[in-house]
C-alpha cells in the first residue's frame, strides 16, 4: 500500500491559508482606501497576463 504524502497536504493547507489572509488584507485595504485598491487590482491583473 502506498504511503501518504503528508508534506504535500500540509503545503496545500499553508497555501490556502496564505491566500485567505491576502484576501482579508485586500478587503481591509478596500474598506479604508477604495481608490487605491482599484488601481492596485488593475496593475496586478496586467502583471498576471504577462
């Protein structure tokens, strides 16, 4: 029987937590400075397309 790869599962959980944390931070920033967040999102979306 194959052995489970616990490190892979742990890393996947860590990445998920990190994404949630970043989304929360973006929401907080959007609440405080709605103008700046819109500009940052546009910049990020153009960088991802490259």
